C-alpha cells in the first residue's frame, strides 16, 4: 500500500470519527489531507523509502483563529489515535523532517513553501519560489476541505505559472542548457577537463529536465525525484533514459561522441515541443529559443530583465 493511500484510509477509519465526535464545530472548517515534503506525497514511496516518514498519519490544516482555539486539544486527540494501522506503526517526526504531519496552520504550511501564507500575486514572487517548493506545496491529496481556504491556494498553484513567468523561466532554462551542454561541454573537453565537462553535462540535464516539466505544465520536484517524476509525464518522458546516460557515463572519446549526438537529439526534441506549445516561433537552437520565449513576455519590465531571471531556484 502506498503512503498516500494508507494516510487516507487511516483518516477515514479513525481520524474522521475522532473529529466528528470530539470537534463537531470544527469538522466543516478544517482541511484534512496529506501534502508537503516526502516521497509518499508525490506517490514515489517504495520499500526503500519506508525507513522514514512512512506511517499512518495525515495533516489537519486550520485557519489562524481556529488554530489558536483548537490546536492543543486537537493535537492531543490526534496523538491518541491508534499507533498501528494495517501493520504499520505511527512514528514521530524524524530529527531532520520536522513537523510534517498533524495539526498545523494553513498559513504556516504555505509560508514554508511559498514564503507567504497565500498564493503569489506578482511575477517577482512567482520567480522567487524554488520549483521543488511549488511541487511540494501541490503534492498529495486533500481528503476534505469544506471551508476551502487551504484548497483555494492549492488550486491557484495547480493552474501553473502565469504566462509571463512561464515564458521567462523557459528562456532561462533554454539559455542555460545551451551554454552548458552545447557550448561549455565541448570547451571543457578541449581543455582536457573531464570533471568540468561533467559539471556542464549535469547543468544541461538539470535545465532540460526543468524545461520538460515546464512544457508539461508541472513543477520539477526535489532533485532526487526529478527523474522519477519526469518518466511519468505525458510529454517528452521518453528522454529520461538518455538524460540519465548523459550524467552517468564518462567522457572517453567514444562516450563523448555519443553524448554529442544525444545532446543534439534531446535539444531538437525540446525545441519541437516548445514550438508546438507556442513557447517559440520555430527556433533552430536552444539559444535562439531562449530569446524567442523571452520576447513573448508581455511585461516590458520583466522582458527587459536578464534572460537568466527565471533560472532554477535552489
């Protein structure tokens, strides 16, 4: 059983009754679900990942006012729920994990990932949020939210980047991929610097992955899940195997030659899809695509900012 399925079943069999019996006035105001950090929120949990965060548990998100009134009693009631469910024990938070489950403020949940308690309203705010944070904030599932406060922010984020932000980020991903994979990789090899060449390849692959997520209207998750997530995307998922080869192979002459061909093919595939989706006007190279995407930004102020303004946020 996947962690998300376990969490929802645990809530339905134990959590829902606890809230309805002990907090009837709160049931229609609290949001319940599982979202945030952790492979189980993305649906990527497996036997290996069960060493932490995998347990029958869920999140209860409250308004600021309700949190002040109910958090202490509700947290105690949540803690008193069965410690084992379907053979899986409920564990406490890991030393590095923090409070990822249990009772929390809706505002605190979003502030953690977005830097504010609500969805972004400016391009500057959108551009400041790391892609992995947006992926975490929209992960998982909401089991119940009658009030709709939690879901309103989530639904705004799930609609994706505003067009200007989308084009600005595409421009940054394309230009960075062009410089690292199509230009600097060759120069590093020519200097005999295999380590630097590999770093160039890593940068190329990371930005191509970010572009693939963007072209799919998704946010790229934390790096260790980037490949897993990309393999399941509707568009360009077939590139994941060759992208993995780029970063897992060496730079001996035969390998470097194979990489050159893969870079050409991958870039062409990305360019074709970017043109189909209207990010470009038929650019013949990633560098050209970057400036075409940047030219589609409607705001003169944002359009005139550096083409790197939308680069991946760490």
